[in-house]
C-alpha cells in the first residue's frame, strides 16, 4: 500500500490466473489413489498455488493441470521453496520417480494407447521403505 497519492503505478506485464482443475476427474482420482496407496490415512484435497507456475503454457494443450510434487519434506524445507538453497532430500527422489512412473502408467492404462504397450506396475512401496 502506497500512502503517497502522487505515485503512479503502471502494470507492465500481467496474466490471468490459471483455470481450476476439477477434483472429480480421472487424473485427480489416479493421484488420490496413488497417495492412498502410499499413505492410507492421507487426506486428498486441492490446494491453491499462490504463485506463478508454468501451467499457463500447458493450458492450450491440456484439459486439466495438476501441480503436484510427490516429495515428503519437512516444514523447514517447504519454507525455502523457490528461495535461497531450495532443495529436496536425496532419499526423496527415488520414491518420487516411482510415484510419477505409476501416475503416467495409471493414466496410460485408461487410453487406447495402452493396447500398444506392455505395461508393468512397480510396487509403490518398493522404494519408499
């Protein structure tokens, strides 16, 4: 808030907020099912991203865009997101790869493309123990 009424502010660049992605979609269900597979007591809920993401570039080609990071991190690491010394623990990378692989395979299983591929499931718990 500027208290000096002589100051003029001009917007040089802006964009509208990204579209909402529904929670009743097939993709949101796949994400939720994978989360429940890893943490049966977890609660699956949408979250409002309060900053700019690359999502706006995918909107012309994607019906729904879910901003999801499959990492278990401490609250302290969350505070450095997009800041100084942003990082995730090395031991969080392998489970994230398993999760994202399963997410991709789960989406592919529901398409005609799945008939062209031999799909293999990696147990979600394989790299999370």
